[in-house]
């Protein structure tokens, strides 16, 4: 193995970019729907030039933005989130406690109550302007005392934003709620046996669901870049917390597994709680986690040995205390998304991205008939998270809208903002905005319509 071998997470389509640029007037293939007037923002890790990168998850947050307006692609720009971590400050204070105002802000970018927040699960959110300048860390006027997950959930009816924070010191897990106006109005500690890597959670119209899974905090693994590891002995459980009784969680034991990303959850007419997610079985969880490490020799074994997640469903019955688990599909996928108007409600469609067997695609699952359709990207291009953007039609169908995804050539040389018709995912793209650079495959993002930006 050559001494210059780079970890996979800084090569090819994952390779960081070295600078910030602004380009106006982007070429478009096809026709951008004029209703798509807003910004697509996407976050991901991007180490500084020359900076060692111990782990894919550790790079500094960089937000890539594409401005669409009335059928035109007005600009692309990219900005590092100007965090104190970017300035070289440590997260850990001398006394060993965590300074939540220091974090890499590299995982997601969301809007709530007029604020755009760049998120990473180890720190406070960082506020950004619509032009991607950093305002700074935000602790909700001092009310937030834990980190904030990068996967908060907005209830589409109440407008409240539910989230949690986890840490390796007590309290290990805390539930939080923002009002629709953006005030932190509820914080409640959740009892769990220990600190785990809890990346996502779910809501229904009346519950919050927590995934207490056996990816436990293991300080001795810090040298590998992330102090977590698989520990099947921890067990695995899903917690159901009524939203009107914050902190009161009923736990259901499940088969050991790991989940980065939830699909959705809802309460069915019989009162059962139904959760689906992209689930790694035990062997896949181990392979996936080891594959994310820093050892280039290990990574050279790469994709074939990397564990895969598949859509899975748990049905939790509070009346009987039983759990039913069902595999929903055999296609390996990640980054499940759905119509935000269906969060916490029974939803027919999930979208996700796939990259298996050397071919990548954007996938649509139809729960009503158990079918899967796929936009095949071939062998040279990979898809980023596909965000569903609803059409503005009144009484629209659940899938009446578009999917937006930044695609990147595997060699990292070029990217597009791909716009698919969500009712015809496998069909010819509606439009593709040709971006002025290869955008590294990253994590999560949001479409922020101009109308949403103005609303508070
Ligand atoms: Fe995530």
C-alpha cells in the first residue's frame, strides 16, 4: 500500500473542494418549472485544503447552494460554515465538557421560523443567511443546553419542530420542541442505558420515537476518528414517547440493527405505531461502520464489503407490547425522503438513493402496491439525497412534485442539479442544471422556496 494512498472519503466523488466560488447564469438542459423559485441548499463535510481528515463525518461543513428563479438557474455558490471549529477551536474544554457552540455544522441545512440552520448532531445549530453567510451558533436565547440532532422533524399540521440532543455525558438523551415561531418550549430528559450514536428519530401525529441502538460511545475508538462502535450486547430498542408526556418513554425491544435514517412513522387506526427506516442488519452495521473508518487498506476492500441498508418496517403495538418486523424491499438504499406534508402520517411514497453493484439511481417506493421504480444513473454518476418538492397545485396527489438531487460523477469532475418528475421517476429528467464544478457527495439539504423564506 502506497504511503500516499488517501482514504476513500477524500477521493473521487467525495473529494473536498479547495475554495469558495460564485457563478451566475447556469446552463440548463430541459426546462425548469417556473414554480421552482427558491434555493436548493445542501450540506456536507469538506476539510480545509491540506487538513488531515480522520473520518468522513469529521470534515467542516460546506453548504452548496443553487438559486432557481422562474425557469432560470441564477447562481451556484458554496461556502464553508464559519464555525469556531473551522477557526481551529476545540469542542472539548479543559475540564472535559463539551462546548456546544463549537461544531463542524456539516450534516444538514433546514429552515424553521424564518431561520436557516446548518446542523451537526454534536453541537448547537449555526444560523446562515439566504446567501450562505454564517451568522453564528444559535442556542435559542440560551434555552438549549444540549447538542441538536441534524434530523429534526417538523409536524406538518402544527408547524412545531421536534428534535433531540444526545451526548456522551449525562444527560445522554434529551427531547426538545420548538414552537412554530421558533421558540424552544419543551426540553425533557429521556432515560437510556448509555450513550449511543443516535443520528435520527421519528414522529407521528402524537409521538416521538427514539432509536436506542447498539452503536455505543467507545472512547478508545477516538483515534479512528469517531468514538463509537458496534456493541451488540447493548441490545436494541425503540422508544415511544407521547408528545403530551415529554420524557415518558415506553421501550420496545427489537432485533439488533443500526439506522442512520428514518423513512417515516405514523399511528395506524388500531393505535399501533408504524416506523420505517433504512436499516442495517447486524453484519451490515459492522461492515458499514468499519468501511467508514480511516484505514486506506481496509477501505480498498471498499464497496463490496460495505454494509448496506434496506427499507424495513417495525410495528409497535402498545396494547400487547409486541413488535412485528418486516423487510420492505431488497434494494440497498440510503437517505430516505418523503413529502414533508406527510411527516408523521401514513404516507404512500418514499424516495431514496441507491449505489449498489456499480450502478447508482434514485428510487421511488410505493407502499400501496409494494413496487419500486428507479431512475438509473448508470455506472459513472452517483446521486445525492433526493429532496421532494411539492407542486403548488391545490389538492395535489402525494407525489405531485419534483425530486431534486445533486449528482456527481464518480471521478468528481462534474455535477448537476437533477430535477425529476416525482410521478415519473424513471422517465426523462424535467431539467438538469449544469453546475460549474464537481460537488462532493455530501449529506442532506433542503429546498427553500422564496415564499417559505419570507414566512416566519
Ligand atoms: Fe443524516
